[in-house]
C-alpha cells in the first residue's frame, strides 16, 4: 500500500473571498469531486481550533508532530530546503538582501527586499562566502534562493538561537543591533557574530560592480544582508523510522522541502516546479507517478494557492485551483493503481482573500483509497466538507494516511 499526501498551501477560503463563496467553491474541480465521491471528506484544523497557523508549524502538525514541542523557528527549514547541511548545534537564520543608506544615525533601511532583486544573487553569495568573522571559532554558510531570499547558518561551539533581530522592519528606520535575549555567554557570542556579519556584509557588498550597475540603472543596490528567525536544530523523529516507509517530497518552495527533509524524506527535484503560480503542475504529477515506483510515500506541496491569496487575488486563486484539478489531480486519477494507493488532499491553512493572510478557519480534507469508508459527499469544498464522514479533527493527516496504508505502529499491546 502506497500513500500520496498533497498539500495545496493556503487552500482554505472564506465566504468573503468571492461574494459569499470561497475560491474553492467557485472553482470547477471535476477530478477532486470524483475522488470525493469515491472517498471521504471532513474539515481539519491544521494545528487546532483557533490557532492561526504558519506554514511550517501547520506542516509539522499535519505530518503528525506536535509543533508546540518541536518547533524552534523557520530558519532551520529554510537552511535545509536550500541545500545547506544543517548539523546539531548550528544556528540557522532566514536571510535576505536589502538596501540601506548611510546616515548620521547609522544605516537606514531603504528597502527590505533590495527592489526584489532578480539577478546577480550568485555573485552576491560568492562575495559573502569570503566573510571571515573575528568571533573566534564561528563559521558562516550562506546560500541565496529566489529573488532577495536566502538562508544562513552559524557553526561553532557555544552558539545560541536566543538573539534579537537586526531588521528594523520599517523603511526609514535605522538598522538594529542584535542582542542576547537569554542569559549566558552563548547568546552574547551569537549576537556579536550576527552584528559582525551584518556589518561585514555591508562593507563587502556596497561597492560591488553589480551594485554600482544597479544604481546606474535606477535600481536599488543589494548592499546588506538581513538575518532573522534564529533557530537551532530540532530533534524530529523521522517518518521512515516511525512508519517503516521510504518517503519523498516534491516541493518547489525551499521551506516545505526543508520541513520534509527535517522529517526524513528524500527530496525529488522537478524542473519547472517553481513554488509559484507559474509552476509546472503536469511535471509534478509525472514526478509523483514516477516516484511511486520506488517510494511508499510521496508528499507533494503546491504553493500557488497561498501566493494568490496573499496577493488578495480571488480570480488567480480560483484559476490556480482549477489548474491543480486539471493538470495535477487528473493524471493521478487516471494513472494511479487505486487498488493499492491511498491519497490525502488538503491545505495547510486557510488564506483569506479579504484578510490577505493565514486565518484559523479549518480546511477541507479528502481521503480516497481502498480502505477509506465512503461518505455521501460528492463535491470538494469548505461547505460540503463540513458534512463529510471525517467530521472535524486537528492535524494528524499523515498518520491517518499511513494508517489507511497499514503502516501505522500500534500504540500499546
Ligand atoms: Zn502555508
Ligand atoms: Zn502564506
């Protein structure tokens, strides 16, 4: 028995999305409806009722973990997802290129995203790779990802995740100095390293030819690195060790790949999987079908739904849901061996069009496969899912899927 878990990020909606209907209600989804007819649906609170989920904590919870116990911060998952080798003791950060200008009060923030820099990130990363900290025994690794984003880790003895941010979060404000947010030498030492690398990044980047060219072209220079979300490496029991399965993740976004890697899944790279609205969903479907030949569990993350909702674009979210149905779900419906495969489809939270961010509303979830007890629901959306046989539950979608595939360990004797 094989399992496929598909999470469409920010899938859930509110009636304020489109004049009384959610985007999922408005979307035409004949293939999801067919699976719903054959399976069972319900509503899932990604973490718990009334808890507004982040994507990373929601994923941990849906994968069967308790994020209240395990979660240390987003930085670890960003570092893993971007391909850095994270070891116990490392302190991980989310990082981004930004624009600052010198003023009499210090460096003033001009743009937190360096004009959403679109090229040259490799050159900036290579320059940052030459950084050597004076803080003894602390080593830096940095990698750029998309646009202004990247991830950074500090490695060395006696480091701590308890440091404050340098990012003032407000345009026109001066850069902050990182400080320890816990007692002890480790937090002080880490704060010193963060301040040093921030200063050095400005010294190294400000006069780069790339930045002079950007300035000449009327673009904002990427002249400093902002780091935030300090996190140390959590101990997460691996999915293969819990269920005795070989598992893989297919995800365009580094964060989601990172969460899955932290849970012991292998990552499958799919050319054209961008983690955006332009992602190649047919390629992801083909990769899923191919992965089923070698893996017992395939986790597929699809990001575009959330992007459209953060942009408060109901038409784009609806159209993207229709693309998921036609380009990703349809080939699976047709080509999966349904006698030996279970599939779960859900979102990691609601992202409201009107609010433009994640909300705590529960999300529709669908299970289909030979061991699923069918219910009477025949279409897939928030409204119909509330009448489904799975009722309403919190997190735990992967353990439920593994149980249907007869892969769950027994609790007790
Ligand atoms: Zn999300
Ligand atoms: Zn989001």
